[in-house]
C-alpha cells in the first residue's frame, strides 16, 4: 500500500511539472505588442488573454490585398501590432490606420522563412468598430486624430528591429510562454528522482525481506 502511495506521489509530481511546462503550444503565436508611436505607448498581450483574441479577430487575419492604396502616402496616425512566436520571432506586422477614410485600414506584412515581406497587403479591418473599441480600451487612441508622420515603408523597418528588445524589457511577458517549458520539465524530473531516492525506505525494505 505504501509503495503505491509513493508511486502515486511521484506521478503527481510529474503531472504538476507538465502543467507548469505547457503554458503555450510549441510553434504557435504567443503574444502581440501593440504600440502607438505618437504617444508613445506599448501594450503587450498574451495568447491566453481576451484582448489578444479580440485584436486578432477585429484586425482580420485573412488579409486580401485591395489595390489603390499607396505605400508612401500618409494616412494619419498609425497603431502597430507586432505578432510574435515564442515571444521573440516576428511573424506578422499590422500597421493600423484608424483615421484613414473608410477605415480603419490595415497594412499587413507577413514573414516568410524568417524574412519579412517587402510590400504590405492593404485591407480593411475585419471589424472596424470592434478594432477601434479594442484600441481605445488599450489606451492607444487618446485625443484627436492626427499624424505621426509614419508611412508603411518606414514603420515596418523600425518595428521589426525593436520588437525583440521591447519584449524582453516588458516585465509582464518575462515569465510567460515557452520560457517555462524547459525549466518546468527539468524541475519535474529532478523532483521525481529526489522523491524516489530519499523517500523513507527502511520499513518497506524490511517487509520485503520477510
């Protein structure tokens, strides 16, 4: 009976370590950095948060290009949504223009083989009303409409190069995502070994000898 209890304790430790080690799916998006250069302000959201999903659905992830939009034209203030994998690698960049005529409009850059596309896909927001609401709740649309002077060509180069630095400097994401996967597994393994090695054995050793 005691042997079964000991084995149950070891299994419990392993299950707990697996729970700690799995806050994010391997290979999938884990976070987004949303910034308003004109303020300036940066807000981070993880894939488990409601605002992450609200932003994703309202931006419109299935982007189809709409001809007639010029990359070098200024459409007013821009909100940048930098989507990350494993909280580090940029896989998509959305430049959101909330004040553009008929907007919000979005210029989407996607990464292919770790290389960001040279030209964006211009498309209307999936849900403009919902997107404006989300950005407002994040505190990224204060005051009146204006311009920060950022065009897509300039904004994408600035945002991709600073994304990694912004992620590591934000304390809210420092202990989330894949960073816990390896430590969690190691902790579970160590606890299991320690439990088996140092659990009181004299009593059941005597019983076995009898």
